[in-house]
């Protein structure tokens, strides 16, 4: 059953889906409408549970579920994936592309293919302090506290040359 995102407890589970491009205004309205309908009906083995969604930076869809009384099951998670795959198909975008990393720069959200990370850190385009989106966070409290962090505080540190890391 849909509840406002802000009212979910901090321990609520979150799933972050990064789009390969920003959403247009019309797309955003469609996403909101469709995800609201989905979260109104999202259930675990036919039992409703408190769920929600939010869209951040017009490029990230975040689903959330309060698992206090019951955990999301494989079937319930599959239903969320189907809904997001339907969104992908109708909007002509990707929400499941995991080979691009999002960074927050002065210009906005910048996506960098994983294959180019070492080069971007070496040439100074990115630094250890460049803010990145840690889409691996699992709870609402982690989303609030550890989602947007310097690259050096994430798995990306393996791509940062020692000389770059020490300068930052």
C-alpha cells in the first residue's frame, strides 16, 4: 500500500534504478502515475505492505518497502522489476544498465562508463572527492546518509591512482 516516502521508517529497504538519461517533464509525470499505481497494489503473497517511491534528480527511481512486518519476496521483487521494465520499454530508456557510474558535477549528473573510470581519474576529469551515487545502499537511512558520497568512499577507490588519491 502506497505511503508517502518521507513517512517510511529509516530501516525500510530501498532499490535504486539509475536511468541512462534524465527524464523529460512528461515522462516524469508518467513515471509518477505508474509507480503510484504499482505501489498502491504492491504486496507480498497477497498481503499489502507499506511501499513508496521517489524520483531524484530526474534520473533515479527509488522504490522502498517497509519490511518491519514482512520481507519483500522474490515474487514481489519480480513484480517491481516487471513494472520498471515496462517503464523502460515505453519511455525508451534503460534503468538496469549497470556499466555506467553517475557522478554529481557542477554541470549536473554525469555518467561515465566503467571502462573509462581509470582514465577519467588519471587525467583529472574525476577526483577522489568527486561526488558519486552509491546505488548499492540498501536502506532509507543509508540513502539519506551514504548515497551521495566522494568517490574515494565507495568501491570506485580501486580506480583512483595513488597519486590522485593523495593529492585530493
